[in-house]
C-alpha cells in the first residue's frame, strides 16, 4: 500500500543532514531540473503501469536520485567519446550554453519512459524520434552521421544503461544480484529498440562484449575535450553551485570504466579527486534520496498504481 506524504519511509542509508536541510536541498535540486514545459500527468489513469510497472527492476534502479544524477553525467561523458555521437552534439546544439538543458532533457526522457502512463511514455519516444530526423550531417573525419542510425542509437543507450546501473551499485546498493542486473538491461532495451536501436545488449555479458567491440571506434580529441569542458563548466542555479557541480561531476566520472579513463588520459590526481567526490556522494546520498522521495515522479507513479514507494528500495 502506498504511504501518504509525511509517513516515515525507512529508505536505505544514514541521513547526515537534518530534515530542514533536506527540504532546502530538495528545493535547490528542483530549481536545477525544472523545465518550462509541463510534465505529463503521472497521477492518472489509475492503475496504468506505464512501460514497466512497479514490479520491474527499472523502477527500482531509476528511483534512486543520487545515483541517477551521477550516472547521467557519466553517460554524457561516455557518449562524447564516440565521434559520430559527438558530431550531432557539435553541429546541432549550442552545447557551450545549453549543457544544462541537455541534462534536463535526458532526465525528463528517462523519467517519462520509466514512470509516466503508457500513452505519455510513448509520446515521449515519438517526440525524440521526430527530433532525430533532423539530426544528420558529416563528422569531422568525413563520415556521414545520423541520429537515426541504429548503431549510434545502440551506443547512446548502452552508455546510459551501463552508467545508471553502475551509479546504482556505487551510490545505493552495491550487491545487486547479477540476474537483476540482467533483468534491468533486458527491460530498458525495449525503449532503445522503440527509438530505432538494434542488436541492443540485454545482459551484462552482452554489454561487456558490446563495449569490447566498440572501443576501437572511440576517440578523445580536441572536440571531445571542448564538449566535456562545457559539461564541467555547467551553470547550476543554486547556492554553492561550484561545490555541487564538482561533487556530481566527479562522482559521475568516477563511475567510468578504466579503459575510458585511460582513453581520456586522466591523471592520477584527477582520478583521486573523482574518487574523493564519489566518497562524498556516498556519504550524502541517503540525505538526497530522502529529500527527493516524497512527491517525486516515482512516488506519483507508485500512488497511481497502488504500489508502496519504499518497496522500490527492497530487493
């Protein structure tokens, strides 16, 4: 049974911030992530499970806000290593000024396809497919690219799914059973395929094999550095913005596999700073988790389906 707002949730982790501070933190985060366009109605129709439903692993993984934020930043970093994916960002966005909007768009799409009722989720997929029709051109190396390319869509999805899963295991629950991880990848592959991706990995073994096969295509060049520099300079409309940015960016980069760190030529000092940020996020994650729970999109989806929100954190 879904608990009303105000009842204790007993979410995992010790909250180091008092409730009043968690309330302020919630307002800051909403200020960062809010968009002008209204979100779809997550409250109706009653009983509508959307694309996944409360019994899915996807609802569990995506319910943890700290790990999703860090995972989303890791995904944006990883995606930038593919020159054809980077070309779309370079040619079709003002990434130097719109990086926050890009992050917001990614979060909104994942949230809608995860927790919104089915019609709203399918409409979100249709909107992205329409946007992709406009994104095509020639990359810096002379190769043509298109956001509708199934192989490129698979890369973007794999970078996201892998990063979200790693974020959850790092900042929420480290001992997620491998079968559950496979279920997560199998479930989320449906969204990638609806967008046009093909041969999408549906298990950890397939994901590991996929990354091994795609690694020769990845580069870290001047364009990559400029786009990632814009990400590192992202402007957050909150107090102590530089501290918050450094925390989440460092915690996100700390999730990346060693081969990506090597490709980006991360120094020992940079890696130590990122690990320090990861340790800091682990410490404060329970407070963030608690602050973002009540009234959030996962909360509303549980209310719509009659599920207990706290069950999303029980395995």
